C-alpha cells in the first residue's frame, strides 16, 4: 500500500498549493531532489489509483499532471546539479503517439502526464505519427513500452501498419506495445498483435509500470 505522506496525499488529491509548499520545504531542509521526485511519483500513482476506484475524474488526472509538471520545473535544475552515478539509474523510457491520420491528443496527453508522474522518461511523438516514426523512435530510444492512441475508427489500419513496420524492422521482441483511445478495443489489440489494450489512461499506466517493474498500489 502506498505510504500516504503529506506530499503523497497532496498530489493524490490535487492540492496544488500544499504540494508546492511541501516540495519547497523539503528542498530548504536539504532533502535530495531525487528523493522528493520519488515521493511525488507515489502521489501520482495514488491519484491514478483513485481514478481507477472512481474517486476522481479525468480533469483531476489532468490537473495532477500539471501540478507535477510545475514541481518538476523546480526540481529539474536541482536534479541535474545533483546527478551522481550512484543513485541516478536510468529511468524507464516510454514512446507514445497518436497514430497516422488521427490528430487527437487529449487522451495521449493524459497518459504522458501519468507516465511522467510515475517516473518514466516519455518520448512524445505527437499526433498523426507515421509507422516509420514509431520505428525510428524505438530504435533510437530503446523504450520498455510503446503506446499508440487513436480516436477515429478510420485509423484502425494505422495501428496494424505500425505494428507491421515494427515487426519488419526486427524490433517487435524488444518492446511491449499498448494501444488505447476511444476507437481502440481488445479486438483491435489482438488483431494487430499488440500486447495490451488500455480502456483508460490508468490502465495504460498500470501496464507500463508492470513492464518497467514499477510498483503500484491498486
């Protein structure tokens, strides 16, 4: 079970002023920035768990993500200053994008914020992403997980073409692949050969965390 420290609770319940105040107090007290980030990550995961339990809604997820971005804007420079090879293991990477011919990004952006909040380094490819761009990103960044988003049913073929391109590039066995969005389904995931269909953004987060070995507390 996630330890509900004050900072974890502030993020889990989207208490912006309290979260920022606690972060600044911890920095002033000399708490290592990486330790603060880890605590914030637990808060974001708990926010996702609250959504899964229907205790909050999509706007809360988005607001929580914005709070986390504000916190990271303060912690980022300090993290870079305090990098030590002893404790700065590489973060798991995720590549995510809306498939070709679909320009909707709200669902994708929510997943991006949740993944970043849980500790992933996210490579966001944007919208209308052609198969070759997914392939290039996998080859370059070597992510543990790739996410494809689609809102339009007319873009089913973009998912299958992207999967085909990944296979042809010899990269299929090197990455876990999930698909989500309003037009996605378990049937599409199976037909295209994806590893996972996420009905909600939190489903995608939980799958990515399992793949990366990040513990969540459902």
